[in-house]
C-alpha cells in the first residue's frame, strides 16, 4: 500500500500585526495583544493541517516499520533454509548427519557412564537420552548464536541488517534439527514400552520455555562477544561445566544440602527434569520450576535486545 501525503488545503489565518504588551517565551502559551485579545503561539496550538500531516507521517513510519519486520522475518526464514540446504549439499550423507551426529554424541557418553562406570540401571538409556537430547539443543544453539555476529563480518560491513537476525538464524536451524531428533526419541520410547499419555502434551510449554532461555542467552552472548573475543573461550568452558551440572548423567534430586541448591541455580536442571517427568514418568512438569526459568530468561532477553540496539552501528567498526 502506497502512503501518499494527503493534499488538504491549509490556509494560514490572518493575524493582526501588533506589538505585544507582554510576550512570553515561544511555546509557553498565549500572547496578550493591545486590543485585549489572546492568540496562541503556533508552537503550542498546531493547526489542523499540521496535525493531519503529523498523523500521516506517524502512519507512514508505522507502516514502514511493520514492512521492515516482515522483510526481516522472511530473511530469517530464508537464512535457515539456506543453512540447512548448504549442510546437506556439502556432506556426502546429506541430512542423515543431522541424526547420526547426536546419536554418536550420546553413544559416547553412554559408553562412558553407562557401560564404563556402571551408572544407572535398566532404565538408564532412556534416562540418559532424554537429558542429552534436551542438552544438545541448548548447547549447540547457544554456541552458534554467541558467534553469529563474528561469523557474518563480511555481510555486516556491507549492508545494514539487525544483528539479532544472525542469532535467530542459528537458533532456528538447530531447533529444526532438534525436532527431528526429538521425533526419533519419542519413537524409541514408544518401542521400549512407554505409552503416550495426556501429560505428553505438556511437553510443548516445556519446549517453549527452553526456547526462550536459548534465545535470551544466545543473543546476550552474541551481543557481548564482539567486544571481547576472548570471552568465547570462557563460554565454551562454561557450557562444558554447565553440562556436568545439569543432571544429565545422574538424577539431580539425589543431591541434598548446599550441592542441591547450587545445582538448581542452573536453569537447565529444571528443564531436563521436566523433560524426564513428561516422557519417562507420564507426569506433569513442575510449573514453579518453569516459572523460575522464565524469570531468569526475561532479563537476559531484555539486556540482549538493548545491547544489540545500542551498539547497532558500532559492530562493523569493532569487527576485524
């Protein structure tokens, strides 16, 4: 829709020329003339024509911003499509690696903790796989989103694109792969004797809360790392420590005292427990724990968006 300025005839009213007896500053109110009549200053009382033009301008700005959001949304979806297509084209087995890679990743940890250390019992395989699938989604998305601005230096230095677009592309790409692996996990659980129930529908809010956490932390790290490149090494090691403190290889409920309190500060602990409660025990997740994750995620998301907006024009100068 083309927005054109309305052609409304605006005629200035004839103002009697007189020297004011007492005039206030411009924009402070009416001016008293010799004839005793008060007339408002133009800056305080805008004419109907000016109001109409201002309304048209605001409408045009809102329409253009809405159109820009739609274009950026299409850019994000197209970026996800091109990333997935590029991965398929570059690999001999194509999209099969989206499934083989996490399966081999989980097989290594099962060989170490399940067979080598003899941890867990008969149900340790579903217990471990459920935790690893949830963690793999979080770990891969946060790592790639945190490096998304640095990975697109050539594009950032050529054209203007909101920087959150690069992080969202990486997160949505990993989310698509995660959904494929999640379908395999659900099929594995059904084959091994677990039956779907009404509680399985509560997995959707669990996934939405985890997606909020991923977006918040990924965009926040992506906004800060261009200023401190060494922070990337710290993030990699922090995510490794976070993995072993998420209750993936053991039940976090078995801890007590200060250790339990420390572990539960990790927002992935209640999320992994929610995955297992829904899929393995056909139970509803603990909504209070999910609320804690939301309270942790929202300030990070607000800080990430503020930083990305504030330093929008400085990222091309910082990246080298």
